[in-house]
C-alpha cells in the first residue's frame, strides 16, 4: 500500500494536460474484440484500471503492441475462449468494473460471454441487470452461478430487437450496442445513454463497418452487419479530470490553464462550476482559471433559495464530479445542497472533510449540505484513507488547500483513475511525495 504526503497551503501555477478518458477507454478497449483486424487506439491513459483491462485482453489472446506514449495496436485474431472458464479469469475479471463490457463483443462474435461479478469502487450497489436484460432481448440464454457469482450468456446468433432500457446505463448501453452490431436484423435501443464517451464508441464502430444511427440521442438504431474491420481511434480528454483541475485551482487560489479539453464535449460541467462562483474562461480549446484571491460565492436560485447540485444522466451533470463539488463548497461563500442520486455510499467520505474542519451536514446517504468557510478558516491537515477514486482525488484537493501536512493512505484508489498524478502536480508547484 502506498501513501501520499502533502504539504498544503501552496499556490500552484502553470498548465496541465488532461489524460485520455478512463471511462471511454474501458468501452473502446473491449470493442477491439469485435474484429480480427488491427485496431489502433491513441490517448490511452496509463492508469491502473485501464492497464488491468489491457492485461485481461492479452490473457484472452489479444495481441497488443505499444507504438508510442498512450498509443497501442490491438489484434483479436486468435482469441482464447478457454481462458473465460479458468480460475485465473474468475480472479482477474472480478477486480475490475469495466471487465463486464467484454461480454457483449464476445457474445456477438463467438456466441458466448462469461464474467465474474465485477468489482471496482465501494460506493454502493451497481446493478448489471441492464446489460443482461439487453442480451436476453437479443436472444441470448442467461445463467448465473450463485456459488461463485459467475454470469454467462450464450447464443448461436443474436437477433435484432426493440428494447426500452430500465435505466440510461452508460456501460449497459455500450455492452448492448457492441452485441447488436453483429446481430441479425435491426436493434432499437430506447432510453440509451448518450454521453460523449458512448458517442465516441458508436463513431468508432461505424468506422469499423457498423451501421448505427441516432448517435448522441437516447434512441439508437442498429442494423446488424456480418463482420467488422479495423480502424484508428483517438480518445477524448477525461472530463472528470478536467473538473478535478478546476476544483484544485479554486481551492488553492491558483492560476491554472487546462489544455485541450474538447470544450464542446464538457456539457454542463463549466456551468455548474460557474454556479459555485468559479471563473471558468474559454481560450480556444483550453480552460483558463484565474487565481481566486477574493474567494468565490455560490449563486442562489432566482427566488433566493439554496442552490442544489445533483447528478443526472447525460446531458445532466456527471455523478463522478459531485465529490469535487462538495470539496469546493467547503471554502465558498454561501451554502449548497449536494444530491448524489445514484450511489448510496459515495458521500460517506465527508467524515474525513469534517475532521479537517469543514462544515458539512450529511442529511442522509444521498444528500449533504455544505456551509462554506469563505477561506476565513483553513481546512486542517490530517491523516486519511482514500475509499474510492473520486473521493480520493477530492481528499487530495482538500489536503493541497489545507494548512499543514496531510497523509493519504490507499492511494492505489487514486492511481486507478489518475495518471502519474503526483508527478503532474509537482510540475505546477504542488508539494506532494509518494511513499511505497
């Protein structure tokens, strides 16, 4: 287990380049299983979760080759389906949430797909029903071994179908889309997720020869094809990391430029931070955050009532940034209600912030009210443990703004989603040390 030692209270300055998008990578990498031809992918983030998935693909027999920083070629022309029934796979697959998205491509191309109950963050229940209900709609037979929590789907040939998803699940939509592109006939997916990373997957599949229409809407229509070919794809910058750097700049009163953010794919993110009083300026495709020397003030609603920041399916505000919003609010002028609808354990990290001196009322597992200090009282350094990726980066931001030296244990959780974060933060002036 590794640890960060953070000396807080220092202003940062300079520019930072966001990594490739973690959540896009987990979808795109699974899609290489749909073709025996070479697929080249650029801007892959060098993070634990993505590297685990690449390792899983290699054990499945996918030939991988690193051709540059963040660039790989993949060729799935000799897939080892026997690996899916091995004890090793049952151990490897359950350690990564994104591993479930190998099922759709394998089912479509080879007629079967298996996965152990996937792991990932301990932020609450994360259902997989949407995935498997979609496969069943396409004609697959489903089975579940309760003793070792092992899922399986099998079909001789998938058949196109109309389906109304029970929720606009991003990974669920991605998995069903990857299965449907090789199904016989037409598949219509209503209440589909439509976030930018899912759009990226659909565009990539279309370049490979798929026929997907309605990309960017909540209704996808997919005309099945017999086979897909190779392609080249570049991933978007990670919008969650971009939001993290906006929060870091505000909390440390730092002047930062976030480079090449793909602004048009950020949706509500700039607007939500502006409602928290943060100046977010567009400079070409960069974001410029000036030093907030006089702090920042949370807006109220038009009628004067307290602002609520809540998550919602795209184009609503992403739940992955609510932890950042919560930390930013601890030093704002005013108050805000943070409403995390999706996961019932994601707000439990606020006790660490309360220990640091933050004024937070955890109303219930889904809602927290934050009363800002307006920088009149600094957060106090402390020792804490990172419970998940997004809470981990929020605690790191809190520590960088706090008075004194903080210690964060279990930083492997942060490494799961953020590439070389200590090196990149030191480059803009942060006092952060990694201890193994």
